[in-house]
C-alpha cells in the first residue's frame, strides 16, 4: 500500500493517488494542523471520501494510538489509558442520510486504518423489540423509555443486557461496523443495538452520524463527547445552509394548533379519570387546563393579526415574537414550566395508547403527540443563551387554503404562524463556542463558495475546488441557446409559457433521445414547467410532417419515459420503473423527466448506462413572490447596508442567483459518477452563454463548456461523442468486480490506457510537492504538478491554456501524474515523500496549481457547408446506423431508413444557401427505398451510389462523395 508524506504526516492510501487526491489530502491535513475550517469541493468519482478518511485518520494517528481494545467500563486496568486517550481529539463524521454513511463505512474498510468507531442511528434503524420496532417517531421514543423503566410490568429484555455485553466485548468497534452489523449482534446475542451504540460512542476515535445529531441542540447535548479540539466533518454538505436554517425555524399551522388543543383537552380528561379511579395524583389536570387555555389564546391572537395583502401576509422583525408571547404570559421562565407540562402530557397520552391497544401494537403505528411540536418551538424561541438570536429571524403570518373540516369547524380561513431563521450560522456558531478545533465541509457541488461561506458565518481560510480525474474525451458539455428551428431557449417567465418555446424544447429533446444511448435525465426548473411541457407535448403533433404523431410519442419511440412524482411516498416506485425500462430491449433506453432540487437531483447514483446525459432546461430560480424567498432577500440586503464600508456582504440578488446555480451544479453532478464513466451535459438555456453564469458552474466543468450557435453543430458533435463512447473504459460494476478480484492499484489511472495519443507534459516546481521518491528507485521522479488551480486563476486565464480536443471540447495542455513517470506496484510497501524542501506558503502553492488532462488535443477546422446540410435537410443523405449499444453513428453503406439528423418542426428555416438545400432535397425525394441488407456489403454500397448518382448532378455527386469519404476517414471537421 503506497505511503505518502504530506505536510509531515505519513498517509497510507490503498491506491496510487491522483494529483488532485494529493492536493485534497494536503488541504485536509493543513486544516487539521492549523485548527482552522475548510471548504473542499471535489467532484463525485474523485475518491473524495477515501481521501478524507485517510488524511484525517493519518493525522489523528500521528498524535497517538487509536483506542482499539478499550471497553466502555472504567476499570482500574485501563483507567490511565482512557484518561490519556480522552485528551486526543475525537473525529465526528456526518453525512445527510444513513445510506450515505453506509458508503462511507465501505470506504473505511478499504483503507488501512482501524480506529475505534461506531455509527449512531435512531431507534427506527436499531430497535429490535418486537412491538416498539413497529412504531415511528416520538411515539417510538416514548414507548422505548416506558419499557426501559424497571418499575413497569412490561419491560424490554434487551436493554439490561447492554452493560455486561459491552464490558465483556471490548473489541466491538475495532473493525468497521455498520448499523446492520449492530442489529445482527443484537439479534444474535441479545443486547439492544441502540443503547450499545450509545455506550460505545463514549470511547471511540471516530463517530459517524447524520447531520441532525450535531445541528439539533437536543441531540447534541445527548452526546458524551469531549468537544475541545474535536474535528467536525460534514460530508455532502451542499445543503447544509438550508438544513441549518430549517432546523432553527418553525411553522405552526391552524390544523396543528387545533390538534394540540384537542390533545390538551384529552390530557385533562385522562388525569381526572386517573385521579378518580386509582387516586393517582401524579398528573395535575390543572396544569393541562392552563396549557389548553394558553393554546386557545394563541389561536385567537393569530386569527386577529391584520393581513392587508394575501400575497404579502403579515411580517414583523424577529423579536416581535416575544411581545406576542408576553401577552399570553409566556416568558423565558414560564416557557420552562410549559415544556415540562408538555412532556408529562406526551407521556400520559402514550401510556393511554398502550393501555387501550391491548396487545395490538400496530394500532398506534405512525401516531405521535402533536403537543411535542409546541415544546420544540418553545425550545427554539427560548434557548439557553437568551434571545440575541432573534434579530436574525422574521415573524410571518400567512393565509393559506384551509381544508374542508377546518372551514366547517371554525367558519374562517386557515393561517400559518411562522418564525423563520435567515442566518444559518445560528446553528453553526455553537461549535466554536464549544472549542471545536476544525470544521471541514466537503461535497461534489459547493460552488459558488463565496455565498456558502457567507451564509454560515464562519471563517474558511482553506478552500479548494478540485478538477475531475476523468480525461477530456469522457465529457461533452455544451450550451444550446436555440433549438432546431432557431427559436431561443429561455425558461424565464416571459417565454416559458409560449407554445413556441415548449415545441422547440420538445423537438430538441426528441433529438437528444435519439442520439444519447441508454439513460437520459432531463431536469426542469420547477414542477409547474415540467407539467406544462409534458401536457403540451402529448397534445401537439409534428408541424412539418404528414404523420400526426405527437412530440411525446416521438420521444417514447426512442426512450421509455418516467416522470418524477411530487409525492415522496411513490418516488421509490418511479426509480424502480426507470431501472426496469432501462433494461427493456424494445427501446434504446429510458428518459427520466425530473426537477432541480427534487429527489432525482439529490444524491442518487446514475452511474454508467443509468445516466449518459443530463439536460438542464433552464435556470431553477425560486419564486420571487414566495414569502420566505422575498423576506430572505430583504434580510440580506438590510445586512449588507448595515455592514461597515469595505466589508462586502452577500446581497439578496447574489444569493438568489447563486442558489439557482448550486441547484444546477447538483443536477449535472448525476452524469459522471466514477473515474471510468462518461457522459454529456447539455444546457438548454441561452442564459448559460453569459460568462458570469458559467463562472458559477462547478470548476471542474468550466474548461469543457462550449457554446454552440447552431443546433446542427450540437447534433453532429454529440453524435460523434457517443459514437466513440465505447472506448472510455469499464463500468462501475465491472470495475468493482475487478477490484474485488485483484485489488490492483493500476485501475486508479484508467485514462493512461484509453488512448494512444497521451502526451507527457513538462512539470514545474511546486512548494508543497517536490522531490518525489518511490521504493528502491534511484533518482527522483521529478516535481509533481497538482491537478488543480483552485482560487488564484480566473476562468479567462484558464482559457488561454486550452486547446480543442477531437470532440470539440476544451482540454488543458498542462497535466501531470505520478504514474506517468513511474509504475507503482501495490505489492511493495512504497513510500512517497511529498514535503521535502516544501514551503508551506499557500499563495505560492496555489499559483502553481494546474488542471489535469489526459488526452492529446487536436485542432478543429470549419466546414460550414456540411453544417447547413445537417440543419435543413429533412432527408438523410449520409446514412445513420444503429450500433448494438443503441448509439446512432455515421455509416458509409446504404441508408437503412430515411430520417433527418435533426427532427425539426418549426416553420422557420435559417439558411444562407436555402435554394441549394431545397434543390438537393427535391432530388433526394425520388431516391427509391433501399432493399433489405445482403451479405455483400461492397455490392450493396455500389448499388446505393449508382442510385444517388442518377438523382444528382455531376457537381452535387462529387460533393456528396467527398462528404462520405471525409466521414469514413473520421476527418470531418466542423466549426462556427
């Protein structure tokens, strides 16, 4: 296993590391050594998680040994070692979901590091009690607490076994274990997996948990962690700002408030019944009566709020909520008493439900105490630190459409009372107060970073925007400002509802569905536009065609469609449907129509055939009229105006624009999922041609973006890209199978073997990476140039370093690779020193960072005449054949079916040589259909050429033959 010395730390890495991986690990270690925060962006497929784990654990190991073998109990034997280990920093690694954490554990198993570890989960994942495991939410929590009390008749048999098991099995957590492993141990040996993980987390070196265990104040207090100098890692952190803001906000609807009042009334009745029947005075009905009276007053107060405009609602500064609650006699002191009453009410309702169900646990499945939501709101309004945070909030009351029962019951409209947090830093600012050493935020899509850092109100002195490990021939990125008939693509409200826009977009997607093999993902800015376009396509037919097939039918002819549902409950079914249709041999694949910020764009893995291309149909701006969006923009503008001169803040408009760009980056991240993957990114909106818009796209994509003025150029280059797609390397499944068999590090550099046109670029000096040595090799490998130009080089400067590749894509001329100089063998324990004579000056280091490339570029020449033929001819004189992979490719043998290279329905024909085009089309109409394929390819080709020659003039025939020869030799070049 190769060992790299990075900033004085020996890092064991299971593969021969890419240059961008070395840069990433250097930034991680720099953050840990300097006890500062870092924003690190590295695209999916660059080994980000593995690099993060190896670098962090190598740094932790350099401070002292791991805690493996330690038990939770503090016996005299290990008291001294436990005291010593507690002084070492704890690493808390968080991600958004448990499925993402499961992938992180798999990466940990691939590394050479074995720290003491545990994954924290909820009772929903870990409970093995026959009845409690069927419950959900707070109902499950309350049931667990009830069964774990020894005084109760019904008692959980798993809970008391935890202490002895943990004491006798000190090895638990020494090897990477997931939630499923904990459940298996619990089922086989008896102890409760939930409380096992709770005990184990007290002695671990690294703790894995979902975000809310750190962001939520209640969860955070339940953790027994030494926060001083600890390391917090937020993986997949692109949504962290919105998660923090939502966690600190609440919405109280009329329906929820009504349910809380009803529960308070039930508590009064239950407590009176208990007192009368069993002389049980543990619950005072007067307390529940006070709670109900307060809720009724709150309901009345919200109903009396004057709302002059339904669109604007009622808005007040954040501190206004204390004035409103003071009128109800709810203050900081009384709020604590109310929270205690609510907790007793919740327990009373839970006990009543358990007693009523009489052995039928499913009866209460999914039910929860609504009163607990009032308790959560009070905890947000009255935190331990006072009310200074209220200045970052806004009070808002809005009229909403009420359901029929609510209207019948109250005789008036429904309202929602909200307290919205517009400063996500409210949640994050707690960590520096706790003495946390470093906070590392990482994801594949953090760009634009300025707004991200500004929103969280933390200093991030270390930032990185890494390039991808793929080569330039593995990605096609194009901006398509206009459709087949020349109508511009612009999804703004001015044009998105026009019939011309919808038809033009539909016809463009018909072309993409035919060209792109296997899976095609199409992202719309909103569900509204998605529904409008699909409805139009189903009803509108081809304008210039004799047949009456609709655009939707023509899309289905090439790809089987799946539409992202609005309901989360049926989303899994939609994914299964898409994967089934991908395997259907009756079509060339499937198309998934989805929405930016939807579930399809978040965290799903559309690797290889599942996602060969992503189409973004517009900028996903949020609705300006949405109250939360409008107030957020106003809040940021006020913050900017109040700041000191010289301190640049984030304006509302900048935030609004960058949020849309981040949603785009998240959507296009679905296409390249690993180092051997390949695919296309298609931006169908003219606004993506603007440099300021492109500058907000992920940095690794920017060098590949090319703007096409003609749709014919898009079709031609995209077809050529997928025609050569079979040479890009194995799929993710094939790669996994190979790695499981051989575990050979050579697979970590696929692009070295995909082409014979690799070039060796000169390397330059680098402050942090010099004098690289390997094993017993005599001499130096040379100086390594990291595959990154993070922050000091602008996009325009990068353009000067690029050439055009064979597929019309920009690629960087400068590149480097460790294995480009010498082959590293995994069998030996190799060592690479990356810090000898290293200067730790960041400015000097970043000046020398370069983007990586793996293909030798080739220049393109322009051939405008061919482009005109592609754009305007509804016939297909060149011949397109279907390859076994479903990819349309050019062929020199006879045409198998007459089809235009571009499906075009618009009546407009933009041509400088229209008469010549029409003349050629007239002559081609008379060409008889080609007979069925025969064995003799040459004879068949000759017959075809004779037929064409009969229909064309001498000059036209010579021109046609020239085109055919150029295509056959792959020397056809096209430009603007």
